[in-house]
C-alpha cells in the first residue's frame, strides 16, 4: 500500500490528481491510499509521518507549499515530495527540501504518470531489502532508508540511523557490498553513506544531518558522478 497525500487548496486540481492516480493504478497495478489536505498548514503543523509520497501545491492561502515542505523535512527525511505548481521559479527551490521533482500546471496525465513512476521506483530501491543487524540482545531489522551513514570504529561499525546510533561487530567491506544496490556509497575508508541523506557537498566534505564527513580525494569525482546519477533517477 502506497500512502499519498494531496495538498492543494483547489478542488479541481486535487480531484484531477486523484483521478490520475486511479488511472495509473488501472494501467500499472498497485494499491494506493489518498488523503487530501486543503492547505500547507493542515499537513505540516502536526505532521506525524505515515506518507510515502506528498503531492504539494506551492501557492496556498495560509501556508505555502515550500514552507510546509521545510517543516515536514524536519521530521521526515524519507517521504518523497513532488511539487505541483504553475511557476518554475518556485519549483526550482524544491531542491532545498530534497523534492524529487515538480509538475507544471496545467498537469497532464503523462507528465504526472512519469513523475509518479519515478517516485515509486525510488521507494522500491530505498526499501529493496531490510538490513539485518546481529546484536548481543538479538536481531534488529532496519529499512535501508532508515540508515543515514555507517562509520568504521576499529573492529566495529556504528550505524547512524533514525533510531539512534547502533554499534555492530562487522567488516566495512562486507556491508559495502551488501548495501551498494540500496543507494550507498563509500566516500572514505571509514564512512559508507546513504545517498538519499546527503544534504550538501563542501569541497572534500559531505554533509549529512549536520555532520561533516570526510570524502577521500581519490573518490570525490566518482562520488559526485554517482550522487548526480542517483538524484537524477
């Protein structure tokens, strides 16, 4: 089940997007649950997650979509945001909140279906296979999307995750091989990062959730290529 939020103060556009989702379901299969919000403040002020995709209008009366997206990103780094707008200058600001893409009004079905397919592909890659950690207390299963980055610490690895820091006795090269199909890249001998959580590149540093991680000089160019390819998929 894919949970989708439609945030738009115009009934005509909200209804059209819902119709497009139903048409997409008929053509491609899948199960979708749709929740409608009439303004940015309705979804952002008490946001508790639970959505896979948010279709966000930008120009709304009480809280515009860009501000709503910023507030949502403070609580949810994984939800996919697609902007629906009639202004490209606003849409380009979407990269500040890690929006996947934008669709220009008036929205055509084929443009919308293309973006929705990309969003579903990212979800499938993000949640491709759970990561199983063997702890002294038992086994912990994590979605790859819940892992921000992995840090080498002598004979252990520290998983920096949405559940906090988790130390496991593993080898970095083994984990690198396991996670490379889930959008991870080894930027340094001591760091394996989730490309979905990279906020910024500053010279030979990679910013993830306010933490600056070193990028090996020998890996920087390849890292940039992999990251740009990942963001464009």
